[in-house]
């Protein structure tokens, strides 16, 4: 009889540990890895933004006029970064006991995720900008600094 009780308790504890601790930590590491991969992959894009007038892309800041393929790559980068933003924004809301898991440092604090996701969104928003909207601001340097801060925080 005791074996059954202890076996049942062990099974319940295993289920709780697996589903409420290990799965969220694994999911966070997966998202974190994806953020690092995308920031590395799109470094050439966020470090050299495009300027537009209306819907016409004028120029890349360093490489001259972009080809249609390059313009699509910028749009893809913008979309992927926004997807990562939304994943991070929703992550803490989807996990049961998130506050408890972040309190014991199994997961990052919600405030940190908000800061990181905000910086990802900012980089996305600054990939393609309207001509003249950033006079006197070094957009590319802001993007690089935000990407480095994201890597540091995660």
C-alpha cells in the first residue's frame, strides 16, 4: 500500500516538475536561442537601415541602392524581429507560475523580458525609416547598441 502511495506522489511530482518547471525553462531557452540567431543573421540589416519616401525605397545607408531582393530581405528581417517581439511579449503570460519561476531565477523577470522585447521592436521599427525622420540620429548605431544590450540581458 505504501509503495502505491509513494509511487503516486512521485508520479504527480514528476508531472508537476516536467510541465510547470522544465517545459517553461526549455521554451525560454528555445526563444532565447532564436533571438541570438536572428540578431546574428540580420546584423547586416539592422546595422545599415533603409530610407524610404512614401513607398519608394531610396537607399541603403552604406551599400547604395538596394535590389528588390535586398528590399525583401529587409522586410523579412522586420517581420522576423516582430515575431520574436510577440513571442517574448506573450511568453510570461502563457506560463503558469511564471512569477514564482522568475522569483527563484529559473526564468528572467517579466520586466527584463519587456525591456528586451521593446528593444527588438525598436530595431524592427528602425530597419526601414522615412527619409528625414531621423535627422541627426545615428539609427544604425542605436540598432547595434540595442542588439548588444539584448544579448547582454538575455
